[in-house]
């Protein structure tokens, strides 16, 4: 009697251990809010639709916010926090990351129906998914259940992947959050099929590139002249489309641009043109440029992986009431 009880207990403990192990990989689920906020997906979709009707570029800006969130302390909405250590002031975000007012509007609409239930980190993940779909890209079921972080990390945000870094450094930065080369190509390539970039992030390619006395040899010469006149005022704020073939459409033209030396950022073009690319990313760029279905499938897989970077779950973190501040401060 006693012995069989022990045996049963052992199996039971083993079962719990097994479930915990699975949980470590991802504690997120697609139906996380089905009881507590059943309309959350519709609410976010409606607000994203509203925002991109005002400005199509907002789809791109929202996708980028999710990326900049997940790469700094995991997908915990740290990018949304205001305050002295705000990630918004870090170099990759300052005067560049945008869409914060749209996230506020979504949060307000969600709070109206289900107060204190849906995290800002999940709102970023849903808004990114909707932005891809509403731009003509693929869709997927978003995993949910992330909680919001309690701190911003400006140092971490300053270390986000930079357009001035080489392929080996970018690869290492992706690997540090569990993303591989396939993810690097499908995500940065994929997302840069829409949206804009400022001259400040690519004008170094237009003359005396890396001290060579000449423009970046891997940029098409007519594109060099065109961008030179765009950036001529020197203030760095003028913008060019990341995918000049189809600015607002989520498609695989970005990869075709790279093959034609028409990538905008250095970090884009090196995926095809650098020496390291020959044994790593170049063949993927070629595959995606001719196979849109493969690109879409890999992009979806990589977005889900990125959304799984170190989420706070269980009793970690909190559900922020206001995406810009942690609750303790809001309530004082
Ligand atoms: C190698 C890694 C990456 C680098 C170096 C990089 C760099 C940049 C830069 C410099 C800009 C222009 C920002 C501006 O001018 O204000 C930009 C825009 C953008 N990035 Fe990336 N990025 C990378 C990966 C990603 C990933 C993984 C995503 C999302 C999954 C993404 C989504 C976007 C989008 C959608 C835009 C356009 C934003 C807008 O128009 O507001 N990027 N990126
Ligand atoms: C901030 O981010 C950096 C780089 O990702 C990390 O090493 C550091 O531990 C983070 N700091 C905090 C306080 O989370
Ligand atoms: C990257 O990870 C995915 C799984 O998410 C895998 O299918 C793919 O083969 C990996 N790519 C490389 C280059 O290891
Ligand atoms: C290009 O830059 C290098 C080093 O940054 C500098 O020594 C050189 O004088 C520059 N050349 C031109 C043509 O401006
Ligand atoms: C670029 O725009 C930002 C704000 O959008 C502004 O603070 C900055 O002064 C501008 N740069 C120049 C040189 O005008």
C-alpha cells in the first residue's frame, strides 16, 4: 500500500517535472486571454487598422517596436517605458522609434473592456502580427501570456543591432537571443520590405565609405546619386524607402533589391554582398528572392521565435495599466 503510493507519487512528480521542462521553452499560449479578455484580438486589429488608415507607414513602425522590445531584456514592453533610463533615448531609438501613441490608443481601448488583464508586451506582439498581415504579408496565431517588465534598459537598447555593424557581429547579436542566421535573413530582410530609413543610417555609404575615398561599391551607382541628393541637406532626417520597389507592401522585393545592389542599409546589403555572406546568408537571400512562399513561411517561424525571447510569465513582472510607466509609479 505504502510502497505503491510512493511509486504513484514518484510518477506524479516526474509528470510535474516533465510539464515544467516543457514550460521552460514557452509558457505562452494562443488562447491565454480567451476567458479574461475574449475580444482582445479584435480590439487590437481594429486600432491597428485605424492607425494605418491615417498613415500606412505605421505598420512598419509597429513591427519595429516589437523587435526593439524583444531584443532588450526579452519581450517585456521595456521599450515603452518613459523616464530617465528610457530606451526611447538610446541611439537606435532616438528620433527614430515611433508608434508609441498608437500603442497607447490600443491599450486604452483594451483597458476599457478588460481592465488590468492584457500586457503591453502582448499588445506589441499582436500589433506586429496585424501590421504584417494588413501590409499584405502572411499571418499566424500569436502566442500570448507575456507580462510587462519593471525596468527599462537604455544600455541594452544602445546595443541593439546597428546598420553599421558587420555580418559576424549581427549574427552574434541574434544568436545571443536564440535566433540563427535563417532568422536574421528572414526577419531583417522580411521586415525591411516596408517602412523608411533616415539618411543618418545610410549616408555613410554615399561617399568615402570606410575611408576608401569612394561610395560603397556594393551600392548601385544610380542609387548612390539619387540618395546623395536626398541627403544633401546634411541633417540626416530625410527618409528613403527600405524597399524602393513596393514601399508599403509586404513582399519579397527586398531580396531582389539586394541582388541588384539596391539595398538601402549596409546591414541589408551585406546579407548578399559581403565575403562572410558567401558561406552563410547569400544563398538564403537568393532563395527568398525567387520563392515568396518559402520567405513567408520562414518569416512566420522567425517572428514566433522572436516573440518567445525571454518572456516574463507567471508572477514575474506585472500587467501595466499604462504602457509608459510601471504600476507602482502610476498609483502614487
Ligand atoms: C540586422 C538587424 C537590423 C538592423 C541593423 C536594423 C536597422 C534599422 C534601421 C537603421 C532602420 C531605420 C530607422 C530610421 O531611420 O528611423 C530600420 C527600420 C526598420 N526596421 Fe530594422 N533593423 C534590423 C532588423 C530588423 C528586424 C528584425 C525587424 C523586425 C522584425 C526590423 C524592422 C524594421 C522596420 C519595419 C523598419 C521601418 C520602420 C519605420 O518605417 O518606422 N528591423 N531598421
Ligand atoms: C541590459 O541589457 C544588457 C545587454 O543586453 C544586459 O547585459 C544587462 O544585464 C541588462 N541590464 C538590466 C538591468 O536588465
Ligand atoms: C534556424 O532555426 C530554424 C528553426 O527555428 C531551423 O529550421 C533552421 O534550419 C535554422 N537555421 C540554421 C542556419 O541553422
Ligand atoms: C576618407 O576618409 C579617410 C579616413 O577616414 C581620410 O583619411 C581621407 O582623407 C578621406 N578621403 C576623402 C576623399 O575625403
Ligand atoms: C531631426 O529631427 C529631430 C526631431 O524629429 C530634431 O530634434 C533634430 O534637430 C533634427 N535634426 C536636424 C539637424 O534638423
